[in-house]
């Protein structure tokens, strides 16, 4: 299992993820990041113009994926 982190870029600022999640494969972490983005977009109070992005990063700091909230990836 490898640890992946999911920082969120929102309104020009980054919300760090200092805990992360464990996944066996990068593809599973990518799917989780997409689900986080969908969950944010489903919030009725979410600001659609915020330009929010969920970034998937592995433990070495390498970016695995990006998921635009409410957008097409």
C-alpha cells in the first residue's frame, strides 16, 4: 500500500492534506480524487466560480492526477 495525498486548490489557495489515504494502486487514488471532486460539486453551497481542483499526489510529491470540481477532467 502507498500513501496518497489530496490537496485542494480553491479560490487561489491550497488546502493541504497532511494525512492522506492508503491505496494499492495509483488508479485507485485517482478514482478517490475524482470522488472527492464530485462530492464537493454536489454541495448546494459550493461556489461554481471558485476554480476548485482536487490534486492527487503520491508520497514522493509527484502529481498523479487533477480533478476539476464540476468540470470535465
